C-alpha cells in the first residue's frame, strides 16, 4: 500500500480527513454565530413509565435553530463545540433554558422532570457543580425537577474524579443517569461505587433486540445489573411495540423512543402530553 502511493508524504494525504476538517470549521463558525444570536433551542422527548404508560419526564436535546440550511445534530456539533472551546457556553445555556422551561411548565400546571445531557468536558470543568448550584439558585428550580445524563465513557475516563464530582452534584439534590450504557467498557466492580440513580441501555442494543441474539443477551445483562444495583433502567431508542414488550418482560421500567414520540419543541411537547391524557 505504502509503496504504491509513491513519495513518502503522499501516504499521509487523506482527502476524507481534509473534507471533515473543512466541515468542522464551517460548523464551528455556524455555532459561534448561533451563540451570538441566541439561536439554540431545546427539544423534549417524553420518558414514560412502562408499567402505567404515564409520562415521567422529558429529555432535553439541543438543536441549532438558525435559518441556514439543514442543521447538523448534536452528535455532530457537540464534539466540534468541545474542540473549539464552545461547550461551556452551550452547556450553560442548556442548563438555564431547561430550568426556565421547567418553571414555565409548572406555571401551566405541568410538572415535568427534565433530563439534561452533560458533555465530558463540561462535567470535568473544575467549577461544574458550583455553577450548577448557582444556576439552580438563580432559577429557583426544585432540584428534583432536573436530572443529569452523563455517558458511561465520561465517567470511566477517570473514575475517582467522577465519583467526587458526582458526589457534589448529588449533594445538590439532582439525580444522575448513566447514558449510553454498555458501550463504554465499564469496570463493573467500580460501577457499584458510583452514586447513580438510573442506567440507560444504549440504543445500539435496543435497536437490534428483534433481530440479534447478542443484543438481546447484552440488554438482559444490563437490565439485570441495573436492577441489582437498585437503579431505574431506561430503554431508549424504542421504535416498536415488540421491543417495548421485550424490555418490559425483562424488567426495564422506563422507556423512551420514536414509538412514543420524537423529541419535540416545547409547545408540541405540551400538545403531545394533552393528547395522551385524552386517550
Ligand atoms: P443521547 O443523550 O443518547 O440522546 C438520544 C438520541 O437518540 C437523541 O438524538 C434522540 O433524538 C435519539 N432518539 C430518541 N429516540 C429514538 C428512536 O426511537 N430511534 C432513533 N433512531 N433515535 C432516537 P439527538 O437529539 O440527535 O442527540 C444525540 C446525542 O447528542 C445525545 O445522545 C447526546 O449525547 C448529545 N446531546 C444532545 N443534546 C445535548 C446537550 O444539550 N448537551 C450535550 N452535551 N450533549 C447533547
Ligand atoms: Mg441522553
Ligand atoms: Mg443515550
Ligand atoms: Mg448517545
């Protein structure tokens, strides 16, 4: 391979990497513009109790809401924001906006616990817990109205540090879920030392429950592990009734996915909730 590519330097030229660097640069510029002009939005995806079908909360998912063409999703722009040093600003905005929305819904008589995703870099900011505390105080939101979602890999990067940060977050009265669980090569023995409330089964397993025996085996093991650690276990990415039924039969208690609803702008979320009540 190297021989064929001729002179030494050519081996390292990869047009695909080049294109991705260009894209990242364009997205970074767009993010700066969006932040400057207040064009981020949160969409909310319902989380339901599998047993009763009742709404128990919503996951807030950040969106670019400018009027440039089809915006990239957070799976694309969050890592770029992290690399560009913009994640602190985005993360703060998400926290404040979720608090504001929680309050606005309460004023309408709707009590929705909002789960917020926290990026690894944000989680490890030296003053993250303090900042969280002052945002809660400023907004007057009851801490039980907010939850944080931290990915398994965020925590496992440095588990002792994570335990300390989680301790400070939990001292504020905020619940914490371990997101995308099953993909992060957790040390199972250390998992039990983390002060967690919920485990979210990674979508890559949920998606393949109906077609793949290995995904079923991993899902069942994750649910069993979560239950034995006395955690709520959430299945996410549920798109079919069969998948939901399977998860319920194996002890999963909470559910999220397109089967119930896509993430929705706040006003549509309220409409969705009202319609559910009428059925
Ligand atoms: P996540 O926290 O695991 O969020 C779940 C993702 O799965 C969301 O994608 C959601 O729209 C999508 N989803 C939900 N149900 C289904 C389903 O039934 N089928 C399929 N195919 N997908 C489903 P989204 O909104 O594009 O977010 C992607 C990731 O970006 C999130 O994964 C999270 O890691 C990150 N993210 C989103 N919002 C924020 C944020 O405010 N801050 C940070 N730091 N990260 C965020
Ligand atoms: Mg999440
Ligand atoms: Mg997830
Ligand atoms: Mg994810």
